[in-house]
C-alpha cells in the first residue's frame, strides 16, 4: 500500500449546504457560503490529535473518533493508502451543528478531500481532486447524497442512485441569479437521526404524486422561473411528519408561506430556509423575531477545495 509522508500537510475548505428545499427529499441540495476549514498534517508523533475552534468546538471529540478523522481513515482504505502513525487536525468551523445545514456532510467531505490531498502530495504530483470518488463515498457514509453533493460541487445539485453499489450520480445546476437563500437559525439543535426517526415508513400514493410534480417544478423554478418558487417548495413527504419535533420552525414556515415567501425547513431542521428574490430579503429577514439568527450566506459557485499544500521536507 502507498503511504503518506511525515511533514505533509493540506488545508481543505468545504461549504455548508441545505437539503430537500421542500419536495426534493434526499435528492436536491444547495451549497451555502458558510465554510469549514481544516488543516491536516502528518506527524512523527504517534496518535491523533484535533484542535477545533468555532461552531461545535465544545461538542466534538479531539481524537480518532472525530468525524473528519474517521472519514479520512475510510477514504485512505478505499484509496489503498496506509494510515499514518501520527496525524494532527486543526479545524475552524463556520457551519452550525445540529441545525439542518449539513455539518456532518461537510465534515465527511472534508475528511475525504484531505485524505485525497495528502495521498496526492506524497506521490509528488499536482492535486487533482476526484469529485466523483468524493461524491460517491460521501453519499455512502452520510446515507443520502443531497447535502454532501452540494458540498462537493457547490451551487445547486440534483443527485440520484439506482442502488448503493452503483454509486451516486449528480448534476450540478446553475441557480437563477435572482434567487438567494436566507437562513433562520434557532438556538436549539436537532439531530438528523432523531428527525429521520419520526418519518413514516409508507406514504399515500396521492401524496407521492403531488410531491413528484412539485419536485419537478422546484428544479425549473430554481434555475429559470423563480416566480414559481412558492408553489415549487410545497411538499408532502417529511415536514408535516416532523412538525412536533420542531414546532417553532414549522410555525415560522407557515407564517412566511402565508405571506407569500418560499420557506422550507432546511434539511432535517430546525433551521428555516427562505428562497427570496431581488430586494425582498430585508422584509423577509424582519419576520424572524428575536429567537432566530438570520444568515445571508449566498450560494458559492465552487464546492470543496484544497487551498494549500505543504509537501514533506526531504531529510538532509
């Protein structure tokens, strides 16, 4: 197996994401301009250490159980690269944890990209990020591709898979220039596992038909006809089933939609995403109230990036 070399280092930058956008359950993702940054360095000190600042710093582990580390080890295994004896991560997080903004997907993508970057540095070649590998492995580890694909590619993504063994396929779409996301972030957290646990195992055929029509409309509205965003973000599969889990979020969604704004629960919640057009953003932001932090992150045109590379210094 190939090995990574002591002294090698890469810095990786990965954006947040919002998933579903209403009816696009587990398939549609939108990158958000909140970035997690991680510098991974191969050391000659046995063991794994992690420094974290920013969002979630008080909550995440500082050892081999950290999600970025676990993902790096999995990626190296799939790439045929031996894990190093020593590894240090320095992480700065902008993505809020447990708020439906793809923090776990961001960490997973970070780990895969960092593992690839260190493997390529140690080969002595220019880093060419394999986004197909990154996208597929991230979707398998996350369990669904919507958040992770948006973090990998940036912009607006549409993902699907016929079967896990066949991999995930993703199209990157260009959002309409008038459309921009506002995110209403509450203080409370909600784990994705808990949010998914309340989803029904079966749905009515009529609800599936209604949802499929709006999912198709969603892609059209986001890319070329934003005047249809309010209708396009109506859904029947997941938000109502989770209402009791984030009652305040659904109350805000109801109020915003009643006022004519395309509001949805962001991913598994409890953040609320509003797709605004033109100058209406200020008025929409004013509807949040004091219990919400309003973010205007924009949609990054690029996804995961290897920003800086430090090859190992040859011994003298």
